């Protein structure tokens, strides 16, 4: 399975996968729209890796008005 730049991908079509134990997820938020949970902030400040499970809360969303 490989996808190259310019390939057409149908909605729902698999075009990549995560490997157990080696995946990184990047989440992008608008500025000042999320307040991260204190434990996550503390561990990040101490440069400690934090494992987060799918569905686990990491903060609170503050909708922009």
C-alpha cells in the first residue's frame, strides 16, 4: 500500500496506517482555543513523554466567538 503525491484517493479509502508502539499524532488547534489538562502541561514542562489512549481527554475546547 503506497500513495504518491497526485494520486486520487476515494473517501474512506485506506492510504496509510499506524504501527503499534511507534505512531505520533499531531493535533492542530486555533490559537487560544484549548486549555490542556494540568497533568499534561506539567509532564510536558518536565520533558516527559505522556502516553494518551484513544478517547482519553487531554484538555478542554474553548470555541472561538
